């Protein structure tokens, strides 16, 4: 499938990733954010989120290496938001049910992948558990709070509530990571969210008319009901089943990548 980017955006993304790949070995780089959630606007930034492996020798000295890297800048008119986390940090996060790492690993829009990705995906599937509920519930709650407290709620904030809540619901019920709201909304009874999509696509900061904002702030409660129901009916186990396998894989990878 073709990335949902213009030729100019794609060119800038590739240039930035070439530069970042000199500094670290990426296992996967995924396009996330509004482009992956199905509601980009012309001024949406490019969210490029990655998983990388540092040389093992960096971990055996006195100083602990920085396990995350970030880059935020505008390059030829394209706003870039790059972030990458080291594999050890990511594996620990998978065991805790950290959905953002799952979305990088299983995302629909993988930009670059190393041979280790297939093994990482297998481990991530084994680590899936109902712990993901806490991540998605917490994220959706934060977005709803921000929308409720805003003097003029934006379509973006409410779409993030829907996207996060429905991604979590779908994951709990099926074991599948789906981030595109346009795929999720009809299946989970939110087809009318097209109203919000149209407003959001006009601009990142597009605010909602008063009546629309009031209606959707009330409607958002349904997302949390679905998420709670999904946790009780989930196909996922209560806890990850492969902690030992994850640790063994990480140790083997550290030995291979010492230098």
C-alpha cells in the first residue's frame, strides 16, 4: 500500500530517517499520528515513531545510555516529530501493555523494517494481555479531560478520544491492533464520527461549533462503556505469557550486537 503522504512529505521523511539511521539501528519505523489514524489535515505533522537497538557496549560502562531519541523541527515546510525508543525499554513496555509500542510494531504504515522485526512481532503477540486496557483507558481519559476543559474543544481532541478508545476495544476483543478510525468507527457503532472527520480535515486546530462539541462530549462516554465491556469479554489473557522468552531473546540480541 502507498503511504498516505504527498511526494514532498515522503521525500522529507526519507531524508530525516536516513539521517537518524546513521545514529542508530532501527528495528522498525512507523508512520503514526493523524496520518495513521485516518484524519490527517493539510497542516498535520509527520509522526515518525521507531524502535532501535543500541550497541551492547553502551550498557556495560558507568554511564547509562539515553534510551530514547527525539527530533522535532520543520524541514522545507514539513513539520517532523520523530521519536525512537531502545529495544529493552520497548520490550519492558510490551509486558506492561503499553499500546504505543504495539502500534509501532504492528502499525499499518511501516516505513522501514529490519530483519529483527518479524521476531519482535512474534514476541509482541505473545505479550498481549488485558493490561492494554489501562493504557488505552488512561490515554482516552486524558484526551477527554483536555477537550472538556478547553474553552473551544477541537475536533482533533475528540477524535483522539474515539480513536484511542476504539483501538483499545478492538484489541481487547480481537487481539488485532487497528489504529485507523475510519476502519473502526462503523464496526463499533460510531459511523456518525464522519462529522468530526470532516471538520478535522480542514485543519489541526479546527474547533467545534458549540452544539456539536456538547453533543460529542456527551457521546464520548459511550467509548468508555465499550472499553470496559471489552475488557470483561477480551480474548486476551490477564497477564503476558512469554516474559522468559522475551528476556532470552533480548539477551541473545545484546550478545550479537555488542559492538
